[in-house]
């Protein structure tokens, strides 16, 4: 009886110790797992914050980038249109008399808007010179120097001018303060093109 009793006590003790050990190991693993998960979450949060900072920096850099392009030319039949290559007299010789002319004062002198049915041209006149400030067209009567005209697709524009453009409403805009070319896009198609020049 004594041996049997002692054996039972030993078994109970072993079972108790095993249970205690298992419980503590499980608790330790759970604690370590929680700590590991907690550390993983902290690392993930730090990585997200770091990525967010990089994204914000890229946004600031892209916002400040000056997307300058060379002076843009265009072609109408056999005529080259550029800021120094078209006078008011030449415009009338090419397209005839405009439907309307608007005249108003500008910072540098007088500005003239010549409106045709499918195109418009803005000239600025100072005391010493007159120059082409901008022009736009809504029909494929004029082609840019990179071969784009009204009716082309967005893909054709990007292929010709690259992907360094900004979006404003329905316009793709290449260039900065000077030599800007603007493509009005609707239904993935160029509906109007405007070329702007800037003079100091």
C-alpha cells in the first residue's frame, strides 16, 4: 500500500509539474509571439511612415519640376508657324481676314486676338516689335513639329512628346513658363491644341 501510494503521489507530482511546465512554456511562447507581433507591427508602421515621407518628397519634387521644352513649331500647308516666324500680315496672307479681331492693352503694349473658324492667334505689340504670343486650333489644319494634330489619340501624344506632362482638368500640358503646348483631351482624343510662347 505504501509503495502504491507513493507511486500515485509521484505520478500526480509529475503530472502537475508537466502541466505547470506546459502552461508556462505556452504562456512564454504566447508572450514572445505577442512581442514578435508587436515588433512586426512597429516595423511595418515605421516602413509605412518612411514610404509616406518618400512619396511626399516626390510630390514636392514633381511639383517644383520645370518641364521646359524647346520652342515648339507647327506647320500649316507649306508654312512654318513659330513665335518669330509669323507676322500679322503673313497670317492674313495664309488664312485671309479673320472673323473677328479683339484688341486690348497688355503689360508690354497691345494684344490682338485674331479669331478664325478653326483657329485663333494672339499677337502682342510693343513700341519696337510685334510677336506671336500663342495660337490654337480645333481642326486638323495645323500639325505640330512632332506630328500631332487634332484627332490624334492620347497615346500618340505621349509617344511623340513623352510622359513628362501635367494634367489640368481635361488638358495635358507640356512645358513650363515658356514654350508651353497644351492638348485638350476628350474621349482619349485630341480636340484642341494650343501653343504658347513667353517673352521677357
